[in-house]
């Protein structure tokens, strides 16, 4: 039983690797969170008006899957 738990933990840690987390932070910075100094999301400031609702992550995934 202990060995099964260990193998499950290894699979989960492989899923959350550093490159995936870093890309997530970049996406959150550019498309999700408004900057406190300019009170605007960087992608909007660059001229990309995305119609994101309350759940911005889900809406970004939906937009990406359409293309």
C-alpha cells in the first residue's frame, strides 16, 4: 500500500513541473490580473480586448480551443 501512494505522488509531481507552472504565471500576468500601477490587464493595454467573464482561466481555455 505504501508503494502505491508513492507512485501516485510521483505522477502528480510530474504533472506539475516547473515549465508548466512558469507558463501559468506568465499567462496570469499577461491575461488575468490587472496591474496595480496602471489598473489594467497588460493584454488590454496592448490592444487585445478579450471578453473574459468571471472565470477568466476557463474563458481563456475556451478561446484557445476555438482556434
